[in-house]
């Protein structure tokens, strides 16, 4: 490209949105750092994915990835073995697709961006999210907030429905928490450690099963006035602070504004997909938690590391 063609491109840079600037920056960097280089350097194996044994020997390379041979089970492996991305093709487009996940693009827009079929983009979305959705807080302490939010049950993408189809943008059978509303319990402490748990129903047994292994015994649980939380705290011996919906929103340091703000961000972000199939809801919750963990600092490389299961230790339980 000559100088006369290059100058108009420079003048148009000011018209780019922050998301488009980030995407351009990634595209320029991707010419220097390939997916294979990231997989080889930052995803080097230290134990066998087949038998979890540690002695591995270098065993050449294949399709641009280093191979290893286990000295215990004698099987060979590469950095993608036993990961959700194993056997996926077009690795040169993975970093671009990771950026599409960060931007929250629809399947069709991600497919257009990466130059792949929409079915491929849909497959990649749920392969990338398969491990990401399992990564959430395992222990919360201090002041812990809990509240439930609801998503309308959806059979999006299925040809045979167990009920009559709703009109686009439909509502539940009845107002409030009807049977076709999927409850999601959101638990969040002041360290921003977050867990989202899909419940079969909001009752004492299911709330106890969700909170017992998660909330520290010395924690202070802040909730609304729902009786299920009171019953759990009394049985578990956990201090309970009730924030009534008709009273003040905060009582000193005790409130549920953090968890309510997370719910609001989650609902606002997920609205762009115009309904999420219930069978994939867990993946979308994990997707949102990943974006919350990194906030604005997430890069396509971070997203790829998360998808393969190689995450920084300090981020694993948040």
C-alpha cells in the first residue's frame, strides 16, 4: 500500500468505537503471535491428561503443536488433548473468535467476523464455554450477599416442544415465579467472588444444598426477607442480616446491592441474545462470570486460556 492510500485510513481511526479499536489492536498483534505459539508456550503440559502422571517426554510435534509421551501409560498427547477444543479446526481464527466472545457478538456476527459458517460459530461458542462455565467461586467469606433471579424457560432451537409455542418475546404462564421460570441463585461476597447456581426450585432443601458448601461458617449472610434463607442460617448457625424490600436499602455495611447490581448487568448483557435456551443457560452464566472476573482487562489470549483450562491460580475460584 502506498502513502496516498495509507493516509485516509489513518484519518478514519478516530471514527472507530472502543470495541473496534480493541479488535483492530488484536488483529495487528495476531500477525506476530499465533494460536500455536500461545498453545505451545503458555499451555505446556506438566502431567499426562490420560492418567494424570507427571513424567512426560517431548515427542516431536504435529500440526504445529508440540507432542509429549507419557512414561507411565505410553500414550502421546498435545496441549489440547482432553480439552473441549481438541480436534477443532481453523486454529488460526480462534483468537479472533475469542475477541468475538469478549465483545458478546451474536453467532452470525461472530461467523462473519471470523469468516466461518454460522454452525461452526455456534459449535465454537459452546466448546469455548464448556470449561468456562465450571469456573466459579467455591468458598465465600466475610459479608456474603445472596439473591435469586429468574429466566424464562426456553426451548430455543428445538423442533419438538413439550408445550405450545410462545410468541416472540413471550411471557410466562402466570405473573411472578411460575413453573416456567428458571431460578438462578446468585451468591457474591465483598471480594467479588461470585457463584451462580441453577436451582430446580426455590425451597429450603435446594437453597441449603447450594449454600452449605459455599458460605463460610463465620460469614454474615445478607438476603431479602425470604423464609428459605432464614431457615438455612438457623440450621447452619450462620449470622443472618435481612434487608427488607420495603425498608432502607442498606443498614450500615449490610445490603444486597452488589448482588442486585450483578443481576442487573447479567440481565442487560444477556438481553442481546433475544432469549437463551435453558439447556445452554449454564454456559451463558459462566460466560458472564468470566467477563466479570477480568472486567475490562480481558484479552483474547486470556479467553483462550480459560477455554482450554489453563487459568491463573488467583482467578480459578472467583
